[in-house]
C-alpha cells in the first residue's frame, strides 16, 4: 500500500477508536472514555493532515476537487474545529458522540471512493475563488455538524440526569451555543454561495444558473435560514430546534456529497470538447 | 417545555411577544389588510418553506433542463421569489422601524436590504440584458450590432443593438495555451469595437474581454476548412470556410465533420455548398483527419451528392467519395474540390448584463450584514457575562 493510503486508513482507524470510545463512554457513563475518544481523534487528525499534505505535494494541485477529496477536506475541517473547541472548553466533553461517528463514517466512505490524484487542474478551477469557496463549504459543514452534536447533547441532558449530565452546561446555554454554530454555518454557507456566484460570473458570465449543485447549496442555506427565523421571529427554543438541527444535518450530508456529484453539473468538470 | 424563553443574549431592549408583529402600519382598512398579509412573519415562513420544497423537487423529481421548465424558469416560481422580496420589505422593515439601531439590527437591515436590491438588480437586468453566441473563423470579422452575426441570442425588452458598435474579429485561436505554467487549453485572440475605440485581448476560461460593459467569454471551438469548388477546367466556382463539429467517438477520440447539434449529441450530416443564400451546387459531407505530426495539417474527406430541383440531396446518386491531403485537389465528377487550409472556428458568448453591477456587490454587502449581526450578538453576549 502506498504511504498515503496507509496514513489514510490509520486516520480512519483512529477515528473509529474515537467513535467507539465516545459511544461506550456515553452508554457506560465513563468519562475516562471521553478522554480516550478525544485523544484518539487528535491522534487520527495527524495522519489525516498528512494525507492531504502528501496528495498536495505529489502534484502541486490543491487536492479538493474529486468527491473523495472534498469529503476528506470536510471531515478535516470538522475534526479541526471540533478539536479546537474541545481543547478550549472542557464543559462539553461528550460532544464527540455525534461528531466523531460522522467523521469516521464519512472519511471511511471517502476512502472507498478514492481515485488517483488528478494530474492537471481543469482550467475553470484555476482561480483564487476556489479557496474562499471550499473553505466556506467545509467550515460551514463543520459548524452545522457541531451544532447538531450540541442539539443531541441538549436532548440527552433533557432526558437524563445525574453524573455526566450534571457536568454539562445548563440547557439554555447548550441551546444558545448550538444556535451560535448554526449562525456561523449559515454565514459560511453564505460565503460559499456568494464566492461561487462570483467565480461562475468570472468564468461563464452568469452568477446563478439553477444547476443542481447551486440548488442544493441553496437548499442547505434556506434550511438554516428557516432555523434562524424560527428562533428569532417565532421564538422557538430548545427541544424543537435541537431536533431541527439533527434532521437538517442528515439533509446536509445527502445534499452535500450524496446527490450533486452523481449528476452532470457545472461542478463535475468543465466541458471542452475539443482536444 | 418549548415555551419561548429567550436566552439572555436575545433579550431585546423591549420585551417582545412572539411572533413579533409589525409596528408600522401605513393606513387603515383595505390597504391595511393587504399590508398585514404582506408583512406577516407567517407568510415569510410559508414562502421560505415553499421555495425550499421547490428547490428540492427541482433537483430530484425533475432534472436539468426539465427542472428549468417545470420550476426555476416558470412564471409562478419567479412570482414567489418576487413575493418573498416584497414580504421581506414589508415584514422586516415594518418590524425594525423605529427600533434603536444597534450593531445587531444594523447588520440585519443591511442583510435584508440586500435581498431587495438583488431583486431590483435582477429585474433591471432582465429589461436590458443581451446574451448571444457569435461564431467566427480565424481572420473573420462580423458586425457586432447585426443580429445576423449571432448563432442565437436573447435580449431584454429595452436592449438596443446600437449598443454593440463596430466589429467582432477573431484574430487567432491558440490551442494548448499556457499562462504561468497553467494549461488553459484554448485561448482566443479577439478584437471588438470600431475605429480607435477598439479593445483587443486574449480570452480563456478564467479570463474574459470587456468592451463598454459587454463581456466576451470563450465557449467552444473547432476546426474549419477553407473549401474551394472548381469545375473540371479548374475555374473556381465558390470558396468558403466550412466549420466542422467535433463528434465524440465510442473510444473517446473525436471525429471532425460537417454536422449538426441535436440536444447534447452531434450528428454527422451534409451541408449545401455553396451555402444559401447562394445557389447550392452540391451537397457536401466534409471531414478532417488531423495529423499528429503537424498542427493544421492532415487529410480532408469528401463525399459529394447531386441536388434535386428543390435543392434536396440525392443520396443514392453519390458523385464521388474520397480523401486527399490538405492543400491537394480532389476530382469529383464534373468538379474539383480542394480543402485549402485548416483554421479554427470559435464560439464566444457575448453578454451584456448591466444588473450584475447591482446584484454582485449586494451579495457581499449582505454577507457582511450577516457577519455584523453575529459579531453584535457575540459582543452583547460578552457584555452580559461580565
Ligand atoms: C420572507 C422574507 C423574510 C422576512 C419577512 C424576514 C424577516 C426577518 C425578521 C423579522 C427578522 C428578525 C428581526 C428582528 O425582529 O429582530 C429576521 C432576521 C433574520 N433573517 Fe430574515 N426575513 C426574510 C428572509 C430572509 C432570508 C431568505 C434569509 C436567509 C436565508 C434571512 C435571514 C435572516 C437572518 C440571518 C436574520 C437574523 C437572525 C439572527 O439574528 O441571527 N431572512 N428576518
């Protein structure tokens, strides 16, 4: 196996360890397992960074183009933000119980879709906007995933009491934090869409074409726009929004990686028929 | 459990009842009823959810062009979008009216204002835009302001062709164009305008040419053969460039031939030669087999058919069929035919979109508005905690 692939599967393996530590930690109410979960996530993150660096240095082409690269970057951003958040606040230790399984499954899935690195970058992608675009997309995904994780903690704390749950911040604080991450995700998705519009305008002279990837990104954005209005204008709080954040996350994963790439779109390579 | 208990960070200066109701009412009775309808937060939710549902159906139930016809291009869908913006205008601004301007509300105002200005930009654009496809062979110039220069075009009600002055010229097409080590594949050297007011430049996929607000983008390119038809004494009857389509073969390679585009596929076909409005003499099927050794050389393939009185090809009475190197004559019954040289043709998209100057900056301002609101909230959260 190539060193790149070895690193990749080591990362997946360690995220797997992290996933099971978090889940069993929650079931067995063993906080030590959360510590194990956190540190195996950190340990998995290092080879994860290594994979991206290796792919990048192999060709000099930013490795965020194919679907598996896109998922690899999305999970990279998720684990990065998760780790920063966990090491800066100690209060939400079980947060990984949603974040890490999602990262584990997605990265494993990316592994099965992996192709050789492209040797050239399609001309249309040779633009600085690609950076703004992919950072917005991946960090937006990371934010709403963490928000959903907080939603799950909210629901768990509401149902259970004692021990581990006592140590969590109170419900209103979890709810508020989840809302913060949703707002952040909403802005980042906005950044992704606006930069995509600019980029498309530069390449094709139109900023919006209702192509499937554009529509799916609008779907995710509207979904969270509706969340914000339910909260601000209609005063929803707590349980309902926690469920909303969880369900919206599923929609997000499907729309983000499941569907757009299975159809011919502007994003699936750029047509130049002439060779 | 779900009683609205605003978290500390959300406490407005005044206590609110949910849903927040408009505070500004213009007049009473009927206008008031219409206003209340347009300004209701419930309408906003219904519209947002409806749009969401339409978007989802437009990428699942219907796909591609069909989705455009059924949903995104349909009048009813666009009416919903317009209604949404009117709703934003009434609902949001009715509510925010008279409220103290804080960082939070300022950001929100910017943000919702941008929705309105995006719509205005889109409407303005739809009245004045022009989008066309112009196809040129190297060395060819076409009058920019003549609708016949375009393969196809669409325009806003108030667009005037007099805006497109002078000529559009394709000077040269550069295959395998590289810039700063990046392979741009194809670049077109073009000039537009008239007299001293001309813009000249190279366009490739991430680089357009602009001339007085009109943008030129590269779209597609192909080969074109200069074909000369003579009688069998060698007297020239007609000469002209014949653009060829690239037809993808099963093995992934391309065949270059006369033909036409049928949706996504290209079909091989004959053309009338000379092409109308001149009086056609034969039906010609032309192909080009490029040489791997030298650019713009190789062989031309010919098939010639006679025409009946209505200029319909008589396919069962083929005059001749064969192949000859570029620059060499080919004898075909009473005619001689010559593919004299190979050039490129290119198709460029020509766009005049004046509304974009409103829409695109609005998007950024809107994004900034969202950030300002969020920063405002974070700051307020901090202050509360201290
Ligand atoms: C039907 C159109 C819309 C109406 C009537 C509307 C109305 C409102 C109102 C009344 C507020 C709260 C202001 C306040 O009372 O403090 C608000 C906030 C907001 N709206 Fe809208 N809005 C509309 C469309 C949108 C859309 C399409 C989006 C984006 C998806 C959006 C994003 C936001 C955001 C981000 C906030 C601030 C939320 C926060 O404070 O975090 N709005 N809107």
